[in-house]
C-alpha cells in the first residue's frame, strides 16, 4: 500500500540533485552513425528468427553474446532462458534495464524482406506461424544499443548496471520465474528499473509516459460448460452445452456493463469457443476461453466471483452438470513510480524535445514488468513510437487503420525507432546513475 507522503518530507534524490548540475543533452550522433547499421541488422535477424515463450534458446544465447562483447559479466539460464549482464563502474546506485525476448504464435503478413517464415507448435500442439508482433525484437535491439553506449561511456555514470533479457513475458510467467530463481538475491536488488515498450500509434521520435497505473491486471479463465449429449433430431433428450455456452457468453458481458461502476475500468472478453464435432450431434461439453482485465484488486476479485456465480447458476437453471472453471496466467497491474517519472520526464524532454514527450492514457494490456515493482523496486515503463511519420500519414490518408500490436501486419520502423529509443534510455540511465 502506498501511504501519502508528509508535506515537509523531501525525497532523497531531490536533495542530491540540488547539489548536482543538470545533465546536458546526450549527444549520441557519432555513436549512432557508427552502430546503427549493425543494430538494424541485429533487429532484422531477431525479427527473422522468433521463438515462442519459454523456448527462447537461440535468442537468449545471442543476447548473452552481445553483452559479453560489450564487456558485461554475463549469467544465463535464469528462470529458464533469462540472461543478466552486470557492469560495475564504482560506488553508486544500481539500475536495472529490462527487455523481453519471446514472440507470438502469429503467422506474419507484413511482406517485409526479413519477415519471419518460422513455424512451430502452439502450447496445445496446433501448427502455427511465429512472429515478433509485439516489438520484443526492437526492445532487445534497443537495449543492446543502450548497453553498448553505457559500456563505452563509463565517464558519464557511476554505480552498477544490470541489463536483463527476460523470457516468457507473453505468458505472464517470465518475470516471476526469474524472481523465483533468486534474481535479486544473486545480483543485488536494484534501486530503479526502466523498460520501454513499442507503441503502434505513436510516431517515431515520440515517447509516451503515464503516471501511476499504466497497464492492467490480466487473468485467463477457461470454462467447460457441461451438458448431456445426444442426437440433433431429439434435443429434448439432451442438455445442450452449446446453447448454454451461448447464454453464458451474453450473460458474462453484464458483469462489466451492469454490475461494476461505470467509472471502474474493466474488460471481459470471450476469445474462443469450442464445442461439437458434427452437424447432427449434440455434444457433452463446450469450452470457453476468457480474458479478464482490471486495475483494482477488489474489482478483480469481484469479477472472478461473478464469473463463477453466473456459470454455476446457468447450469442449475438448465439441469446441467456443474461447469468446470480454471483461473490462470494472472499478471498483476503495472504502476509506474511517480517520483521516478518526475525525475525522468524532464530528461526525456531535454533529449527528444518537449513536444515529443506526450502523456498517454492507461491501457488494459498486461505486462509482467509489474512484478519487479511488486518486489519493491521503483519501476518506469515508457512507450516508444515506432511508425515513421511518412508511413503513418500514408496509412491515415488512405483510411487504413494502423496495425496494432499482436497483429500479423504490425512492424516498427526500426532505424527511426532506434534513433530515438537508444538516446532516450541512455540519457535516463545516466540521470539515475549520476
């Protein structure tokens, strides 16, 4: 629980800053001129060779190699395929930078010359295409660039730098796995943690920041609606689980629309429904797959209870066996640290220009970067614009929606994105470690 601060208490970092000159704008022109082609090639390699959650073997090996070449002390296989690089540069604070490595079970339709043609199996055994549709390839590339810059400019900062490449963010389990593998006990608990995330609706050169709650609690719910199967010609001799599932899909929508205050953010979506095998057979069961999102823990608990109440009540009303409900993959809501944002926002403005640092609204997506905050580390995640202004204007003029994250057509304009992302993150790191 965050308690209100006393009005006369001054944050320690403000005392330190009062005696310390503000840093000048970080000039990364020469660095980018020398490194950008190589970094874009790294990005295209990662995009072309995606790996699903918990299977990031080759990706993690490449990230470990990049850190070793930059001079970091590297440890791998933390919480699965997690990688940690440490660079110690005298006494001072410890800053953690985090990027995620996993891709998604989506077949790519971007038409890029370096598009992924990798195929594999989903967790349920289905054959799927695989692509970086959420920008994790750009996250990794940007972090490699920042690590290289900080390693080559150690006169600009003091302290310890922890560079973390995390597996399995998309499943919501990677951060927990690394923490459970004694991440902070083995490498020290950082004083701050920073991360960025691609944004599909911001132009390159722009970053979005959000104070307080930024991303939502995310839970998955599987419901098995049970019935009594039989011949489609005699439904009166059966209990039809497909009909019950249809009723339940509609009834579940009233939890948000009719049971929660209109001012309380919440989402309940049914993402899949599976039942039956033939036109004239009424099956014994029908399966629903839900995503449930909220910010408030009380709202989260209420929605879980309401889902169970409605599913069981529907079964009782139709003489059906009790349904089976499974709640899983919980990712806690992400809250940006207010003091950390207050310190970093002017650094981003100085680096990118006032008009290129915009405040964005909270979103109902999930991010397990939140777990490091719950472990007691002040965290900040900002959004990095990834669509070049010319491409954005062309799409908007044609009336074509910007492809969102997790779309088979989403891709960042990597070169332009890195030109802003690397200096922005490096400047923020220098501020926290000065």
